[in-house]
């Protein structure tokens, strides 16, 4: 089961993702971010890593200034993706919103 929750904050939009990432989910998050004033923070703390290619496609579908919050396996996947594409990973949601 995949769950996406969106919260508007003073400086932009926070999208919280739970469950497995896939291309359709990336498109949904990208659509929610379209025309967004301010930054986009994607909370992947409870997202499940499926495949590095899926993570790469997910990151590619989002604006380049998107900040991610992740841990463990997802964090490592974002770091690998970051070798060939800019990826901003923050240690916590609080840091991402600062």
C-alpha cells in the first residue's frame, strides 16, 4: 500500500511518502509540485526501497531543488543517484524545512 500526504508550509510543500516507490508515484508527486511557490521537501523516511532505477526515475521527475529526507537503504540509494544528478538530502525534516 502506498500513501502520499501533502502539507503546505510557509516555505513550500512537504510530501510524505509511505510504501513502495514507483514511476506512477513520482508522477503524482511531481504533479502536486507543479506551479508550487517555494521549495519542495519529500519525506521518504517510511518509503520502501524497491530498485535503484525506480529511485533514479523518482528523483528525475521532481524539480532539481527538491530536498529529500531519508534513512538507511533509501538514503544510500539517493546518494548513488546523486553521483550523476543533483540530490539534496537532509538529515531530518526539521533541517529540510530550515
